[in-house]
């Protein structure tokens, strides 16, 4: 991941956190529904890793949101 894009990864991750918490799920629950490891969900939420489109679409499916919702890059700070 290029450091110049880190803020975008972090914003994406914060959107995942927002929609996960809206469903009142733990990271473990989201990980189980998305069929990934909990540590991967944590890394996504912290903006430490990139996400494949396959996983983006799976997250959208289980969180019941549109991809544009996860890519709405708000300034969360």
C-alpha cells in the first residue's frame, strides 16, 4: 500500500466499523459472516491493508450496504 493513500484506506476502514457497529456485531461476527479471519477485519478497519473487490462485495452483502457506502470517504477525524 502506498502511504499517500493511507487516509483513504483508513476512511474505508472507519466506514466498515460504522456499519458493523450499526448491526451491533463484533469483529469476530463480521469475520465469520464474511468468511475471513478476525485479524483481517481488524487490519481493514485500521486501514492497514487493501481489500479485494470480492471482499468488498462480500462485506456489502453481509452488512447490507452498497459499495458506494463503504467508499464514501468522509473525513472522520
